[in-house]
């Protein structure tokens, strides 16, 4: 008689980055009772009966092109104020265990493997992880740096799409927490349609766009005409360096603009500017300047400032999504999980306003619970 498999794998693409490191350390801290599950929506009462896998059942691994071990990466994050002082040493065993499950990513410069060879290799890594750890299932989550959108006619799949294809080949649900192409590559559409797996994305909604998804409906509901909506972001770390590339920044901004277009019914004047400020590290500041008309054409302004730690904002959402999508896979759901739009700037469908998205999320959790 075979042993019952109960653990759930969380396979990060970008497994040694700030978001993945914070998620692994944070999960261990919550399980050990060192810190509360602040920011984890799935730990609130409406989700108690949804049948989600316990945090303690999550097993972490992933792909990365970086070589810095997770314990040292966590120490660097603690020095930068991202993780609490002393936490890396308190959860060092959990960080080291996850680091042992990280495999080399790619393609690196000089890699001569074809797309098919890369997909096969990545899928084998995921399959070996699930089998080797005796897991019931695994969810693949892309938390790597934003890549530029592929150029028309490019014969190669972008890296994010290679990992996404590998996830499906390994029989795993896929979550794209980045603006990168992932499953939306044209060459993958037939594979996605036939895979019979749940998937969700794209681009996690952690700060500026979260606020926009709350404010934009307010203007609509109060019949106030928005004339212009401009924004600026200052950020450092790996994401800041990646977004210094105009093509990568354009991919990021597409999701930020979508929430306004979907909610307001039109795209107002103004753009979002992203500036790389390396000294900020994992911290970011976002300004929004909203010009709108009131009664009798009275012109008014709303300005907002959002200052936060990107990894601390993203990590609890990533853990939420891993649990929700794993449960969806367990009960046999397939295709795009449109009711998870609460978590994304550029979701697969559904409403754009955060309050409406939260209602959809609660309904999704209720359906998961009824599937017991």
C-alpha cells in the first residue's frame, strides 16, 4: 500500500529573489508562532472552511540563475530592514531546506539548448521535486524579475514562457505574479487550452495599483469626471534594475493602466514613470496625481503617496495564491481562475474594482469549501 501524499509543493521561478525568500522565511515564522499572518487574506475567518492546505504542509523549491543561498539572502534582507532582525537565524533550517531544492535556471548566456530542451529539463526538475519529497501536488509561481515583452517574430519563447510550459508539462498549476509573458505566449495557447490545469495571473497587485483599484471606483460612483491620472515610482533592488529597461517598464505599466481603463471606461491623460534608485533597496515610493472635475466644472486634485516594502507586500499574497490554487487543483478546477483577480493588476477576467474582486474571492473560497 503506497503512502498517502499530503504535502504541497511551492515551486518558485526566481527562488532566490527577495519575494521568494520573504515568503519562505515568513511562512516558517508564522508556522512557528514567531509572527502573526499579517497580510495573508487566507488566514482570515471567511477562508477557514475552504479546505486550503495548511501553511505547515507547504514545501518550497524552485529555479533561479542566482547562486546566493537562501540563508545568506535572508540575512541581507534583514540588514535592509525587509525581514525582522533575528528572523533569518530563527528559521535558518527552513531556509536551508528550501535552498537544497533550488535548481539552476536559464537560459544563461551561451546556453545552446533549444526551447524544447529547456522546457524538458525544467519540467524534470519539478517532477523530481514532487516525487522526491512525496508531495500530493505542487504549484509553480513566477516571482522573477520582469522581462521585456517578446519582439514580434522572435523565434524563441521568453524565459517566463519556458517555465510556464514546464509547469504544465509537469502537471502543475501555474501562477504568474509578474508582468512577464508566461502562459500568454501565442505559441502556448493550444497547450494551455488542453492542459486541464488551473492557472492564474498576471502581475501581483501590491501597492500603487491596489490603491488605484480602490480610488477609481470612488470617482465613478460619485459621478466625478477624472481628467488626468499620473504616477511616479521610485524603487531599487532587482525589480528596480530590471524596470530600468524601457521595454520591461512598458510591460509593467500595462497592468497599472488597465485598472483605470476598465473602471473608468476610458484611459485618462497621464503616464506612470518608473525610476531605478538602487539605494532604496527593496523599498518603494509611489506618487499619484489625480485631476478631476466636480459640480459646475470645479477643478480639483487628489494626490497620494504610497511607501512600502515590495517583498513584504508581495510575500503574503504569494502564499495565499499557492494555497488557493493548490486547493483548486485538488478539487478538479481547470482553466483561468478569474475569481482570483483580487490579487492581480492584469487578471484573466472579472471585475476591476477591489471591493467587487473581494466578493468574487469570497465566493471562490465558498465553492472550494463546498467541494470537500
